[in-house]
C-alpha cells in the first residue's frame, strides 16, 4: 500500500478543524440570508460569508482513508479505501462483512 504525504493529510486535518470552528457562524449567516427579504442586506450578509476563511467551508475537506490517507475510492461507512477494505475483509478483520457470491 502506498502511503500519502504527511503534509497533505495534515492540511486536510486543518481544514476539518477550521470547518468545525466556523460551522455555527456559517450556518447562522446562511439562515439570515434566507430570512432577509431585502436584497441589499442579503448581499452584505453574503459578503460576510465570503470573508470567512476559504478552508473553513465543509466542502473543501476530503474523505481520506484512515490507514493510508488515500483520497480516492473511500467507503464512508468504514473510512477505508477500497484496497485496505478488501484486504481487511479477506483477513476477517471487519466483523459482519462477507464476500458476496451468486
């Protein structure tokens, strides 16, 4: 298995922390945008949302494999990439998961 760069994993962790830090403010501002009928006020609130740090948006966080840090083909339920998932299933390390056959 190929391990990902530590700096990339650390950057993603930083994004998750920023996302959690600003989540309540972001949700409150977005609810204010929906409630406000006045366009000028909406634009000012939208400017406040835009002034938040770019990495504080939850969309910018990647789902990565918890073992290898691989960013692609990650199963959400397990937090593992398909390679690690397959190996762990074959070794019997994931209880309740069986290889299907038909």
